[in-house]
C-alpha cells in the first residue's frame, strides 16, 4: 500500500470559506471509477456539513453533469458549459451557450446568470449553477 502525505483538513477550520472546489482529475472518473465517485461524494457532503457550497471543476460531459446534480453539487465549470475562445466570441456566444447546453428548470422568465463568488482567499471565477 502506498502512503501519501496527510491532507491538512484543519485548513477547512482555520480558513473558513463559502466554497469548496473539486479538481478536474476526480470529476473525469465519475460514473467509471468508484474511488473518484467516493471522493466527490465525500467532498460534497463535507462542504455542505460545513455550510459551504461546492463547485465541480472540469465538467466535460452531460453524464458528469447529471451525476454531480444527483450528488447535490452546487455549481460547475468546464468545457461542457463553454470552451475557451477569444473574448469577442465569448461575449457574443455566452447566452446562446447557456440556452443550448443547460437544462434549466426555472419557472420565471429571467435567464440565469453565472455567479461570481469571492471569498477572502480566492476568486472562483465564472461558474454555472447546476
């Protein structure tokens, strides 16, 4: 069995934050790797228990998005929502991308906007509610 350095979970207590962000590497294995599934599930449960929300980084497929929704993840980032492009094209296509790729179940006529949440320690950047 390989040993890895201890993860300082005490940082979650010492540096309170509103958001926890998962790594793309563990999102890639959702639905295929039981270990990735367990780690993502644990991260979401832990964050919610601490009163924080969760952003999944690196969402590439609708299957990953569906699994994250089922697990209760709050927001996501990744190529599924929008691939990198020049700023002019990004601005012009932003709302169109949201309408095409997201399955919104809102009853109001207002279109949802991405949230930008700033904590004392890090800016999460553009993310999309999932």
